[in-house]
C-alpha cells in the first residue's frame, strides 16, 4: 500500500491506513483517560481488520490480578506499562500465532494515563508504548514514551492522548526506518501547548541504528519538551522518575571537553551543598546540564547548528564519569529552577563559575520580562535554591563573591541574598585549576600538542585518544611551545580559567 507523507494525512486517515493494512493485527490496553486511542481506530472504519481486543483494567485490584502487583504502588509508571506490554503481547502470540502468524505482524498497544481530575488538582501525564513486529514470525520492537498533558480540560486531554496514540502506531509501522521523521510525526494534529513528550526510547532489532540520546536531544530541539534526561548508562529516563522528591545539584557547562576545573567545581560544590543543615545526604541527585545554546556552534554564515557527533562525544565523557545528563532549553537559570521546582520541593544547589554570577545580575538578559530582573529573581531565589560560586582568575586576581560589585542600584539586593544564605563562595578549591580555560584545552587537543592531558581527568584523556574525540590528532609539539607561538598559528597565547 502506498503511504501518504505525514504532512498530508490526519488522525482519521492514519487510523484508516492501519486498519486497511491486512498484515497489522493486535490489541489495545488502556488504563485511565478513557480509551481514546482504540476509539480512533473504531471510528475510522474497518477496525475489525486491525483490532483483536481492547480492554481497560481500570480498578487497581483488577489491574494487579492481570498484570501483577506493583512493588511501589504507582500505576501511572513505566514498570506498569512494561508489564502491560509483556502480558498483552504474549497473549496475542499465544492465541493467534499458530492461526495467522505466517501472514500477520502482531502488535500490543498500551497506555496508563492520569488525566486532569474533577477538581483540577493534579497534573496530567502518562506512559504509552507499542510492542510490534515488522515481519510475520519476526522479533518484536518496543517504542515507549512519557507524555505530559497540558490542556486545562479532562476531555481535551483524553482527545490528545487518542491522537498521540494513533501517531505512535502509524510511526511504528511506517516511519520505523526514519527516526527523525517518526519523532516529528508524533506531534501531527497536536502542539506543544497541549502535550510535551519528555522521554522516548526505541528498542529492538529494527532500531539498532537509533541512538536514544540523540532522540532526547531532538525532543528538546524540536520543542516537544523543555528538558530531557538520561543516566550514566546512556539510557533515556523520564525526568520526574529521576528527580522526584530529590535534592538536586546542577552544574551547567559546555563540557567541550570535561576538564579538571569542571570536576573540581562539581566535587567542591557538592561537598558544600551536603553540609547544608536542611539537606538529606542520602537523597541527592547530581546533574550535569547541557543547554541547546551551549551545543550550538557558529558556522561561517553565523548560523548556529548542533553537531550531533560532538554532542555524543560530550555525553559519552560525562556518562563515563558517572554523570546524569540533563538537556534543556533553559538559557536563563530562573527558568531551570522553575522547571525543577515542579518536580521537587526539596532544596537545590546550582554550581556556577564567577562569570555566570555576573551574567545573572546583568539586567539586559531580562528585557522581555515585565518585571525585569526582579521578576526573574522572584523565581530563582524564592525557591529552596542556593548558588555556589566557583572563583575565576582574572588579571592575576581571584574573583569571587567578595569581589563582585553589581550595579549600584542592585548592591542592596545582592547583600540581601548573601545575608540570607542564597549565594556562597566555593571554598577549598584547587587554585592550580584557575589557570586553565576549556577553549584553550580544546585547541591543544585539536592540534595534537603534547601535555594537554594534564588539564583533563585521566579517564577523559584516555577516551579522547582512543576514540579521537574533539578532532584529536597525533602530537605535534608541547603545550609550552604552543603558548609561546612556536607551534600552530600562534593564536594560543595564554591558558587561564573563565569557568
């Protein structure tokens, strides 16, 4: 059957296309928020050619009897979704494979959703997934995602779930070999004002070339989500699952590459955060944040693009150091704090370099806010958050909070924040690190200059050499020769820190 391009096909047409495909057959299991996905296939016509069964184990006791009792009784969760997919897919294979397995690509669709309640006191969200074959008697693939429902009406949220489910089904069978198109098609007939997709994972033999970390990046890049998270193992994670009711320490950077300064900032900042009297040391998550802006590199025509390989290089290094990585579209810190404050009410720490303190107090960055800098500070500092400032060496002087002088009309505001324990200098830092700047180290690596290894952690140096990351080339000279202009084009003349 000829497949219509996604921009020319709506929800009903997608459902009908699947219904008219004689090879596609399976079941729908939907918990919460109605059964709008299956309903779309029923309404499209010819559904008997696609649907073997629909069901909704709405009662928790009934759900446990079918899918197993939950160790943690959270029914709108990924473990419950996976249990549903396991059960429903195995039933389809058990009951129908012998009869029609040679001509059918079976699927099991499942979702578990919490839509807006009657009193509108909750936040709608849900898990959705499809387990499916692409060839008769073939192995199965999984696509799993998490969605946040933003409509201020229960019926509209149900409708959005129904549309997304059809888009997901269509993508699985017709865009499985075009991951970016698959991802973009999920928002057909929807908008980021209605839903956000903050986690998606592709697994199975037909997705071996899909890098789920890139899919996380694209969720943010395409505006489908404000942020995405993956763990030290590189696997995509749903932000709330990782950060819910946790103390969070964030260090933001370009990490191109990770150098000793970054680790010293992180280690000293986290150590001071753990000394805070209102912090539970056993309930802390440390996050390395990459913003879209930090990932973009300027081209010759001044346009900014994201180099996906460069992104993966940075992520590989962060993950190798055991870091949880957050990708965000929050250029301003107050936006990041507002986002995290919706996930946790516990105290958070932000580890910043001194130049970022200067940035935060620059009023020009808040011209679009009606309340200007005061509006941003109301968001940034009204929450349980504390800034830990790592010093910078500037013209032979160590710049820290004591040497920071905001504009005269903001001095009292700055003193207030210091007095109320909202901003604090990082102590016990390694002063030797203050002479190192990330961009200089990157140039040393690209030019293959001997001695750059002393500026980065040993495991990072090993990865860069082994995998030729960041344009690494064989050694051409020493770091001292480069600094003296004896090697390269003489552009590198000083190595200093502006962390």
